[in-house]
C-alpha cells in the first residue's frame, strides 16, 4: 500500500491531478493526503489594515481553502479513495518536503502549469524545485495546453 501526497494549488490543472490521483490510489490501494500550501499576502501593495484586519483576512482565506480542499477530498471519497486533507502556510516546496519526510510518503503527485522557459528562468518552478528536493518518486500531471 502506498502513501501518496497530492499537492493541490487550485489551478486549471487540479482536475487532471485529481483524476490521476484516483487512478494511482485505485491501482495501489494507497492512502492519499491532499495538501495545499497557502500563501497569504495582502492583495494590495501598501496594504496597512493593521494586525486584526490581516488576521481576519488570513483566517477567512484559510477557511475557504480548507473548504475547497475538503470538497476535492469528498469527490475522491465518493469513488472509494481513502483520503485526508491538510492546509499549511509557508514556502510551497519546503512545506511539501517537510510533509513527505514527516509522514514517509511513497509518491508525490502534482501538476505542471507549462508556463514556459522564460517564466521558469525568471520566477522559478515549484515542480522543478520539488524534482530536485524530493527523495521519493514524483508523478507530474501536465496542464492540457502544455
């Protein structure tokens, strides 16, 4: 039985990632954990709403992200997959690697946006970084237009 960590970023590739997760979990009878790494920055440059306003914003965002992640988990559960969810805050690559190491996952499934070489050169790629950092196999699901 495999333990599968699935990195969810709520992008256009998420549906394809979930479908591949279903296939992998069905074949391996694996346990799945959907993980979303939250980034909470004020939407406006120069945002100075104060600590209470920022806490309310972050709390509301986290609640929304947890709800979305649970909805995805429910879709998989309805199809017979044993799945849990986790929302963490921080650096995407760092948090995913921490989770993989702490819970001894056997496989990471994630999506690739296919933004192109220039974007990756300037901004970097979470997928590329994970490929370099992960000590377990990864299954990368491409975006439809990649």
